[in-house]
C-alpha cells in the first residue's frame, strides 16, 4: 500500500559509508570537546541524543547521491527533540525509525516518552506484556503468554516492513544486549540505533527502589544478565 510516510528502502543508516561520515562530522565539529546542537546551540550531553539531520531530506532516490546523503553541508547535528521541532516546522515526508536499547532500568521508556509525538508508533515488548497480562511488567512475565506477546510484536514488525499505517517516528524499545540482534533490526527497518547508556550502578540503584521484594530480586538478575550478555558479545560500544 502507498503511504505518505515511507522508509528509505535500504540500510542507509547502517552502511559503513554513513557511519564513517557521521563519526567524522561529529568529531570535526566538536567545540572544546563538546557536541553543540546546530539548532538550539546548546551542548548535547548524551551520545544517544545526537541526531544528524539532512537539510535536503533523504528519499527513495537521493540517498544514493552522496552529494546529498553524505555531504557535510547538507547535514546538521541536533538534539533529538530539536530534530522533532525542525520536522514539525518544515514538514516531513519520510518516517524515521529508532531502536532504543539499553539495560533494564536505563530509562528507555522515559526517553521515548520525552520525545514522543502524537501519532508515533511504539513497539515496546514490555508494554505488550502489560497490555495483555494486565500487570505491570515489573511484576514478571508469565511463561504461558510468551508466544502471544511475541506474535503481537512480530505482527507490528511485519507491518513496519510492509509500511502499514501512517506515522512519522517509530520507536522500537528493548534491552537488545546482543549487537547481532540490534544490527539485524536496524538493517530491517533502516533504523537509527540509540543506546541509553546508563551505567550498571545507576540501574541497580533504581532497581533497589522497587518495593516488592520478589520483583526487586528479578530486576537485579535482569540487570546482571544484560551486562553479562553485552560484555560477552559486544566489544564495540
Ligand atoms: Zn538542540
Ligand atoms: Zn531530519
């Protein structure tokens, strides 16, 4: 089906050329070691908050033209929130997809909530758990519902692939400790990957504030597991 908002049909944002250009631009434009937003002129403190905006928006055709897609003059470094503002002012034809990942208690949902706009699509497996179990996901994830939860998520992934529905931004939220899984998703959906890089101590402090003893214990285990997995399989953060 044809939509107003479509994704660029490639893994442009995961290509070596783009990732190298992106890093080069960020490094070259550092001011006293800080990245400054070219929209609001304030520093961007968190790596995951750095978005590179194309002044001439990329579409199905022009992303292949390096004079547009990889041209530093066509690229602005901005906060995620400022990026949303730019596109609200000037309109946006193409939808953006973001993979928001990090350890349990990192603040992924909070980050999405802060940037969410009416009509955006969120695929957050924790929220799907809550939706069909009726319990806060902190309470745990009943094994018997696993297949149902995954089926709902996969349906949404499928719709994303086939461009069903209209939205400007899609947020795929999850732990995704394994780089292979993140990269597969990022390629599938031509998504930008945002790592909510909260350290283990902070995550543990937050988990310790959970009142329910059993839930607290679960979460401490989830956090441990996430960092173990990320450490084992991922040496390029
Ligand atoms: Zn800004
Ligand atoms: Zn943009």
